[in-house]
C-alpha cells in the first residue's frame, strides 16, 4: 500500500471547500489525507448569500454549506481560525499562524480576494485602542460573515449609511441596509452603475429602479476623505461637497489575495498565474478561485470557480489525469435590489460589423440588449425581465446560429413552441406531445421535490419520447426552479449508468481494453448494470472495436437482436436494402412473391425510397430474408439508413450530376454502418433538390461545372433544420471521402442518440469544417482509415437466418414442457429444447 | 416436471433448462394458457413476471434487463423484476411469480397459491 497523498488546502471559502468536496466525490477517502487552513473560525458558508443575511432575509445559520461536523465526518482536518503564514517550497511544508507545520504532497491555494480600500484621508481609527478593525469606527468592508455581523450591530443604532462603490457588491450592501430601515446613499466613481456588467443605458435604468426603492445614487463622485473624529460622520468629495453618514461600507472592488503566494516566490501577475492544469509556477502547488489568474483572466463568479475545482479534482484523483481547464464563458443571473438581471458575454459591440439589438421600456424598468456577431450571440443584457435568459443562455453557450428575426429571441410572438414563452404558458398547455405531459405536471414535479432537469423528465416522462420538447421542458424547469435548480452531472455522461463523458469513457475503454458491455459495467460502474445504458454502450463498443468486440446480445434493443423493427402488435417490419432507391423488375417480383407467401398485411413504400413489408411474425423473419435474397436495409437500428436519390443526369432534363450513381455508391459503401443515432442521406442531381438533400444528415447536391455541394446536420423530422454547407468539391469521389470522414468523426464524438442536427450546431460549423475539410486537427487520415476498416468489416445481419446466435433467437414464445400450446414453430422449438447446437 | 397440486394451492411448473433463455435476456413461456415472462439476468438470478406491459401491452421479455429491472421495449417503462413495482412511471405494477432453479439447472416457476 502506498501512503496517502497529503493534500493541503489553504482557504476554506467557496473555492477551497468546493475543491475538497470535488476530490472526496471522486476518490476513495483514504487515498488522500486532506488538511485545510481557514482564516474564519467556522465551517464553510456561501459567501454569495451574505447580502441576504445583511438584508435579514436569511439567518447566518442558513448560509452554511458545511458545518464543522462535515469536516470530521469526512476525515478532513480543518484548522479553523488558523491562517497560513508561510510556505516552504523546498521542504514542502505550510506553516500556520499558530506555528504548526503541515507537510504536503500537493498544495492548493484558494485564498480568494481581499477588499480593495482606497487610501482615503482620515480612514484609520483616531484612537487605535478603539474598535477591532483597521478602520475608523463605523467603516466596514463587505466580505465575511463577521463584517456582516459588525455592520448589523451598528445599523441598529444609526440612521444613515453610505456605500462607496456602485458595483454588484455595493448595491447588495445598499439593498441590505435599506431593508434595515436606513437612509442609504450609493457613491460611485463612474458615470453609471455596474459598469463592469452593464452598458450605460442599462446602468441608468437600474439606477431608476434603485431610486424608486429609496436609494440615493451619486455618480461621478470621487471620495477623498472621511469626516468625523471618533466615529465616521460623513464623506468628503473631490469636488468640495460632502455627504453625512453614520455608517460606511467600502465596496470599491476586490483584489486577488496573493500575499502568501507572492512570499512563496510563485509567479504573480494580477493573480497567481496558473496553467490549464491549474498548477502554479511550482508544479506541486495549484491555485483555484478568485486568487488564480488563468490565461489572463481572474474570475469573480462562482460558476467558473466550480469548473476550475472540478478540473483540478479530476487531475488530482486521476479520474481524468490530463483534464484541462480552458477558461469559462462568463454569464450571470442575479437579483440586484430585487431587480432581475442576466448578463452574458460582451456588453458592447466591438465594431460596426456587430449587430446591436436593444429594447427599452423605462416604465417597467425593462432593458434588453443583444450583441450579435456573425449571426451568433456574442453577448446579452437582460434587465427587469429575464424570462428570455434560459433560451439566450443556451444559444450563447452553444454558439447556435440565431433566427433571422432577432426580435423573436426576446419576444416569442405567441408561438407556443418557442422555448422563451414557456414561463408564460398556462398550466394545461401540453408540452410533451409524445407522452401528453402538461406544463402543470412539470411544475408539479418541481414542487414535489425534483431538483434536476433529468429528475423532472424521469418523474413526468416529459422529453422521453422523440425528445423534441426537451428545450421547452428545460425552459420551464429553469423558469420555475430558478436558482434552486441543481446542475445534473449525469447530463454530461454518455450514458446515465456510467459516470463519464464520451471522451473519457472512450479513453478508459481503450486503455483498459474493455470489449464487452458487461466488462464496462464491471470496471467502470462498480458492476452496476444499468439497463438504460446497455444499448448505448453496445453501440459505442462496436464503434471502437468493430468486429473485435465481444458481442453480448442482451445489451441490444430487441430490434437489434432480431434485425427487424418491432411494431405495436409485436409483429415486425422487414425492409430489404434497395441501393439508392433503384430496383429491378426481378427484385420487385421477389418482394411481391414474399408478400404473397407470408400474407404480408401491408406493403408500404417508405420515405427512404424502399419497400416495407409489415405484419410479419418473429418466427417468419429468417425464412422471409432467405426468400428475399436481399441484404438488410437496417431500417430498425441506429445506423446509416438510406441514401435517397433523384434520377439525376441519366434521365432528368435538368440534372447536372449523376446523383443516382453517387447515391448507390454511398449506400453500397456505408450500408449497416452503426452510429450514435440514425443517419439519413440523400444526393440531388441539381439544386432543385428533389431528393431533399438539404434536410438530410448528410446531403450532396450537384451544381453546374461537375461540382458537388455537401450539406451536414439537416433534418426534416421532429426538428426541421436546413443542413449547413460543409464544402463544395469537384468530384463524387470527394463526396464519398468527406461523407465517410464526417460519419466517422460523428461516430466518435456524438453523444448516444444525438442526431447530426444537434451535433453539428454543438460542435460549431467552423470546427466541423476545420476537422473534416481542412484537417486542422491532423486526424483526417486516421478517420478515413477507421472508416475503411469498418466498411471492410461489414457483415449482413440477415445472414443470421442460417446461423442464429441462439436457438430461441427468433422464437418469442416457448412452451412449458408438458403444457399444451399451439406450436407454430414446432421444429424450431423442438430443436431449441433439445439443447443441440444451433445452425440446423 | 410440471406438477399440479390442487386448484388453489401453489403449484410449481418446470420450464426446462435455463439454457432455453439466452443469458441476460428474457423469454415468454406459455403455461396452461397463461403467458409468463421469465428473465435470466447476468447476475445469476431468475425472475418471472406477467408477460405484457400494463401500459401498452409491450413484450416485457424482450426488454433490456439489468440491476434487477426490466425496461419495456415499447415505451421504456421500467419495472422492478422482484417486486413488479413500476419505477419512474405510474403504470400498474406487474404480477410476479416466485422463480428458481433446480439442482439440475431447470427453471421452476410457482403459480397460484397466493
């Protein structure tokens, strides 16, 4: 046994404590011996909620995340009330303010920020023995629970308060003090409030809302000194004017707390400089949170901090040894003085090419601004009404191309399907049209205790059918639950039963050479075999190992066990492959003969240009396939389905390219190719696009000059989406190459059941192009080779007609030995029961 | 051997070798006019439930099995194999039947008597 890894964390605030939680959640507790230093004499509390304590809406006890018991329960040694004084990097020891020495293998610095207090005149206490702080009586910063308690003690005895600083923290302090019955003035150096987050118009609108709540706002005021001898009595401004006050809160900004790191000789710029692995200039020392500077950014919001601690915990525990943190896109949703505000990305247009959409309704204190760059959302400010925030957030996070009508982003024009309007829908509105789930049922589930999007879907079945309502369900969940909504880590897993995103999972499967679904459960899910994850894992293993996979039929959905599509009456549909939709009289005759012989109940021409034989029993399948003598059309599985064609240049007067030949070639090459979700393709011989190639997962359209346009990510099902133009190429061969390359990349990168119409926007068209067309990541040759291997390994599953994998593969109903049963498949059953080898 | 012991008393029915069911899957058995789904999870136990999903008559024996649960192939309703209770849905519970193996590896299901 190796001795436990000594992890010492300096700082017990939002970042330090979160990191320890993240490590504990990943590793077995005994792998680490964790020691923490915390300046404050208690457990860990939610600093964001301090304004609630100040306002009296929350009791101090309510904002604790981890009380002291939590640390002992989790074998974490917390030196509460003991700061770290010095780090000896040579000896790898941290010395505490009480003289204790803590040796470390890894040290994490999470010292957060310190309030910035400008050097005002008359700031220091007149009598140093008077009062505990470094400042004059009645002067406070707003950082800790203790600050809060001291401020409240004074607020009870005085009438007026001033807050220096019109940023978020200052306004929160002002809100709290107004709530305590004080006259409050906010003094701000800049020309409008919250200039870090808001543009001028939004700042002025916010100011108006604040003034209505009784807060006086003084802009462009530079404070030079404090008035009063013992206690504070007022402020002196540069312009000569003064302001009376009995209490002052200085909220003029924060600075990363780098003192300790600096004395230890670590590289410091604005904050403690860290790399993508969150390591400082000393590889044994990491830093997270407000004290860390990553790629030039110091974050002061909680979401980036969580991303940092999660990444570092992944690395430390070896769950993902090479996990990198690549920075965060900042966005925030908050209430300022009771006014809703959501901010994401940039607040100003960069240049004349940026499109700036604004809406202002001063009467209600509503202000909206969108920054649109290259058709995508680069930033947004929503003040006073944030109902469009969830939808905009999604568009922002995913860089999804925006609809042409920008106004529809803010005002969904009474369209019940639009996600932004979800909050306004009546309770009886049906949201999930597959399972008949109303908005009221979703709200009920939330009120009933569901805390994540997934929990709501599981409880109501909303979104579990075709999935097209998920965006809307999410919008309702976000609108109703608001800040109480918990991030569901499982949302990022490839399958719910294995706690890994696809990339991690693939790496683990390869590294540990896991060839079967049960091996994956054994090694990566502690043996817990989640039935809902089996089919996704089976598909992934097939993609990774091809024919070298260890097959487990029970991991497949029924359709993939019997190679036909089960229908509501338990009969099956059989669709033979008709390459490119081009058939012959002889094949049609064969199909007709089969339809007669087996009393097929319906013969249906499908949307994919082939023929569906419906109403066959499972026992009939092998014989039907043999009589057809045609390969499987894979109409039942998550795989490449068909390539729809038009008659192209061979017959059509308008055709400029031989789309029929190309479609046949595509279908011959890629038949049976398994993928995370189905893929429907098409080729069109001219831009009239009779085969609808622009709304297919991949479509090729011939244009004049012998060239072909390739579209990806199109759809015309539960979603309708025009495909994105991936490339224009000079030959059908190039179409086939890029098609195969795209398919292979999609197989490797897409989530299970993620169609290309979600995959392409998620990856971003630019990246898709870079990888597939420009080979910017240098993987094109590998993708092509993998695809060739898969193509070469294709085996028609209908050959199992002669080689069933189990004697009862095609027998759904087995008789009890002595029971009287009408046996329709008597020979097969007798065979099965004798236990003899399969394959008569 | 199937043995019928009285009309109302529990009776055990031998369904033959466990090998009739592919590992990890289920099969529907016809027993005296009754249809029963018998499951052979990889965990080594044997379970028996009513054959059809109460929701829309889906063939439960064709569902995905794991962690003591079966997921109906029609609309993904999930049930506990031991208790028949629905999970994450408000479907009626499944009727379950005691099931086990003989020393010779035959599946035995107990009907009635409850």
